[in-house]
């Protein structure tokens, strides 16, 4: 009887890609809104991204500490949060060890977005960088199994006021 059941044909349309692109627009809208209006109530964001993705700009000591993936928390003290549609990047000012830095996070590097206040979580597949040599792909497969992303608590590193530019 199992032979009588028809298998669903493989789609020739990239629905999974379209859905992921649409969900990334939810992140864009949330970042844009909060960049203008600020975070309402108890809302806060976790942004998880590939630190080895082209275009990611983070302080060197954080890149050394998080060579593949990092999660930042946008809650109490951050500044200049914005999304730039032309370059498809999120930028935000954060303080690490008392030193202000601007992080640049391309949308294609995002692997997760969460607002724990309302239990909203989105997971993404980071786009494979075209300018990365193909021989680096097996290295990622040979490494130890992926662990849960580490969340960097920024409270200990934050100043009371943002640094002056």
C-alpha cells in the first residue's frame, strides 16, 4: 500500500529562500523601529551572527574570543542602532571593557534574532560568503560539533553614558 502513496514533488521554486528573506524583513523592521523609537517596556533583542562572515566589523579582541559566532544583547545601553538598506547592514554602538565600538553586522551573517520578552525567536542560515575560498568549507565540517551560541553579557562592560564621538 505504501507504493500507492505519492510523494510530494520537489519544488522548482525556492520557497525556503523566499520565506527566510521575508523573515529577515521582520528583523529589519524591528531594528528600524527600535533605532528610531527605542525599546518599549521590557523588550530586548538577542542578535546572533557569524563573526567570520565578510563585512562583519567587531573589535579584534571579540573576534579572537568569538571566531565563528557571537550573540549580542541590545537592552539597556546601546546607541546609533540603524539598518542601512543600500548595504543591508545593521550597525550599533556598544561598549566593551569601557571602550565604545560600532559593530557592523550584515543581514546575511545573522543566524538568529530573538526578543525574549515575548518569546519571539527566528533562526536563519547564514549566507555562504562567495568570496571565501571553497577549501575553507571542509574545515568547518571537521571542527567539533557546534555548541549552543554563547551570549555575551554586556552589563559589566557598559558605561553610564555613551562615549563622545
